[in-house]
């Protein structure tokens, strides 16, 4: 598995190809969401919703072989694409890698200009929730 830096650099390169074409960039983000694995309907429940997102975003996790694996879905295509980017970078990592991750790709691709302030707040909430899950798992591992 590639390290977090390499995955982020790939994302930066992919978005770099799109240049300043906001419409193509948004379409690409939505395409990324389509590539997420299917999310079980039974997991679309209140306790799996990320608080702070304007759209509904469901997130579940599993700890396998000391690595945190994320599965998510959203009721909007753009938000689904955003969470897919975070999953691409953070899923399958150790708790320490997730907690310590500096997700610089978000600023490097100008995500704030692409998605606006409401979705930026939602993106921050997604990151926070993913790191909180990692912290919770880390406390269980270190007991």
C-alpha cells in the first residue's frame, strides 16, 4: 500500500490535469463518489451520520489487522465524492497514521474554492470524525 504522501500527491496530480475548470473538477469529484463500494442500507441510521455536514454522510469503520477501514455514503454526489477522497487517503491505515495525517492535498487542489464554505465545513467535519474513530480505536489497542 502506498503511503499517505504518495496517495495525496496522486490526487494533486489528477486534479492538476483539470486545471482551473471548476465544472470539470466538480464532475470529477462526483465521479469519484460513484467508485465507492456499496454502502449497506441497514447502516444508514442516525448514529452513523457525521454531524456538521449539510448533506447526510454515513460513515462506518472497522479495525482489521490494526488498520482502520472506512466505508461511507452520502445523499449528494459531491459530498460522496469528497468522502471518497478522504477514504482513499485514510482507509487501511494505522490509527497513528490517521491521527497524524496532514491532509495537505485539500488546500493544494484548491478545494475551498471549488466547494464553497458550507461544504468546506462539512469536509472538516468528515476529517474530524475519521480522526475521532482512529483515536477511539487507538485507546482500545493501547489498553
